[in-house]
C-alpha cells in the first residue's frame, strides 16, 4: 500500500472530524428530511420534530404532546431507537460484507486509522457534552455511538480511497445518514417525535496528536458552549467545574476531593503559584536522573504526605513538557527516592533509567 493512500485516508478522516465539530447553526430542513428518510427505512412513520438549543435542554424540556417517562430520560424512546439501531446495524453489516469481498486488506488499517481515531475524538468532544447533560448508560450510550461520524467515515474512506463498490440502495442509505449526522447536533428518536439539538456555537480543542485525535481544552473559558448559555469546561480533555478555569485558588484546590480535578486546577493555577499560596515547605531538590536537564522537587503537603514535583519525560501536543505533581509517603525525604517509589523501583534502579516517560 502506498503512502499516498494513507495520506488520502487521513485527509478524509480529518475532513469528517471538521464537519463533526462545526460550530454553525443546524440545517434544519436537511436534518428533518434525512431523519424522516431514516425513519422510513426502519419501517416507521416520519416523526414530528422538537428542536432544542442544547443537549441539556433536551433533557430539561418535554416535547408538546409527550408525557415525562417515570423510568428514564424522556428524550430516549426505546422502540423507535431500537428500530433505527437495527436498521443501521444491518446497513453496516452489508457494507462490511462488501468490504470483505472487494478490499479486505485495507479494512483493519482504516478501522484503526479512521474509525477508531474519529470515535475517540468525538467521544472526547461532543460525546463529553452528551455525558455532561445526563448519565449516559445502557441503551442511550449505544445510541450515541450510532450518531458518531466514525463508522460512516470509515465506509466513506473504503468507498472513495479503497474503491469498494456499494449498491445504489446502500449509497442511498449512506446519503441519508450523512445528512442526519452532519446537519445538526445530537438527536433522540421517539415513535411520534424526534428531539434534535442545535450544534454548539463554540468548540475549543487543543492541537491534534500524530494520530489525528483531538480533545477539548480551553484555558480561559468554556471548551464547548451552546446558544442557550449551557457550557462545559475542560482542561486538556478532563471535564472540570467552571472555577478550575475561571478562579482557581489554593484554598479551593485543597477543599477539592476529586484527585483529577485537583490536578487540573493546580496546572491551571501553575505549580509555583500553588506552592507559594498553599505554603508548601521544600524538603529537597535534585537533578532528575530519569529525565536529564530537569529537576525533582519534593514538598511537604499534609500530614504523612509529600508531593513530588517533576517534569514529564514526553512532549505534550503543544510542544511543551508538562510539570506535574505526584503524592508520595511522608517518610520519603529524598526526591530521587520519591521518583523511584512512583515506579516501584529503588533509587539506585531509577538512577539507571535512560529516560522515563
């Protein structure tokens, strides 16, 4: 396989990710026509449409003519969703059969390079907004996977790059799914009505990795925001409360019980500012033998606990090396021994590392 084929596949993958993350108003006529067509393919009558400004609004409002379900979120109706899920599952099986018949040699590579990469990117961006709007478990989580462009992009690459021929019926179904996946935000099917969310008005991501994957990140505001004001704050892919971005302080950080949120808040504030504001006492400092050119600094943090401040051995997506802190037992007084402890090594063993990650 030539490098040009892989580059073409990566270019299509990136184009699909760009379409998925567009912060533009929905094309409501196109979305309604496509979803109605998918209902017909699933053997259902076309629904009424109830548009909402955000995923959160979808869970907080009840469409006219519907009653709130006592057993779960009213925006997810099992019978309609199951019919649509069965329809797209059969379509994907048929498409995969065509791939096996005509170009099975590229299927594994493009599953990973295109479908896997896109699935992780969408899960870490728009999917994060869906999870923030409600506790997406069971069938609802499966439904979001159906609305991820990753499976469609994979078959699009197999058709356009690998030359796999699909039937006219399959292409027609793909055209409907393309419009349904790219004309609006998330949508939730009922038998009589379909709840459809607008797209976000702003999406902030950090630079993509070598694998093309992106994740939400915004250092000075919401990472994803909708027209009704609902938003989600994210620090390098980790969802956080707004205060972590807007007003981190040593006092708030020390009160936070979630370790990941504490870590993000400290990074947002900056370790020097946190150390000074929290009044941490320096126990010792030493060159890092596992990361030449960097320094290890050990501080008293709280009773029986110390924090080791180190520099990441790997370069971040923006080209910098992240400074991070690791808690270690309070009985450790040597920074090198503290670093070794985090790896389950002795200080002597750690000193022999060529470079840690």
